[in-house]
């Protein structure tokens, strides 16, 4: 057996990556890996324990079961998607030692399964040899609108949009593995597209590329 195929999905916050990656993985029968949840888990444990983020990342016992995220066997899903953890996760993700540890965990997943992996650096760092790479984006206003709906966020749209912009700015300008489009990534702007339309497009690209591997 050769190495398992990997589909890389990158892009800024709120572009629709998670929804698309999850559905695409289901359709292909691949394992879905949400790397943002790993950075969020490190941020949560950092907030709870005050330990060094590098140390937390090196010992992270992370598992996803369906939609739920478990850390050390504890279901932490509902604690990960708050404005505070969004901000802290973006901060811990600038630390090279944290990235090294989490990238190793991410690569280990592909040793076991074919993966659809989403994040910020999957096509540029984690799997530069991914079979297919996507870069998913949308206008910042639209991304703010989606976040507001997804998390039932009561704050004004303008405030959420500003927060998203700040996080994108930090994620794109950090020194280690900044968010950027890999030259060979397929760019999809989802601002005016429906999930089903984008998904169909993505699936077509993947099936064409992997036609000898999947049915
Ligand atoms: O995808 P998300 O919004 O759940 O990710 C949370 C933060 O984690 C994001 O602001 C940047 C960081 N992140 C990263 O640096 N690299 C990844 N592969 C995934 C997420």
C-alpha cells in the first residue's frame, strides 16, 4: 500500500471550511480532521491550567468522535467556540513549539487514514504533497454573518467582523506558517455560493484527481 491520500482545505475564519470539509469527507469516506480544534484545545488547557502552551501541545490527548472534541477523554466541544478561545487559539498558534507538536499529530492521522484536513497551513506546511488543495474564502462581512448565525452570537455584526479581521491579520502575518494560499491550491470564493454548489465543485475536482484510487 502506498501512502494515504490527503485533501487539504485552508482559508480564513468563517469561510465555510468546517462545513465543507466534514461533508466532503463523508462523501469520500475519508476521515475529517479539524486542526483548528487542536489549537483551540491547547488554548483552553492553557487558560485552565496556566501551563506552558508548548508542553500542553506536546502531551495533547486529542480525539474527535463525530462532531465532538475530547481532550484527555473529556468532552470540551462546548467550551472551544467562544470569542475568548478564538482569540487565545490564534495567539497560541503563533508559538513554533506548539505548531511543531500539532503538525506531528496531524501527520500521524494520515499514516492511519485517508484524510480531509482543514486549517490554515495544511497545503503549505502539513501536507505539501496533498493530492488536492483548496483555498476557501469569502468576504469578511459574509464570514461575520455566518459566524453570528453559527454561534448564535448576540453582538452587532460590525463587532464580529472586526474581530474576524483582527484574527485573520494575526494568522496571516505570523512568522511561522502564516495563512496563505499554496500556489497549487484551487481558490473558491464562497461569498455568493451555497454549500451544495461548492461541495459539488470540490467533489468533482477530487474524484477527477483520485479516479484510480476511490470509487
Ligand atoms: O479554524 P479555527 O477558527 O477553529 O482555528 C482557530 C485558530 O487556530 C485560528 O485563529 C488559527 C489557528 N490555526 C492555525 O494556526 N493553524 C491551523 N492549521 C488551524 C488553526
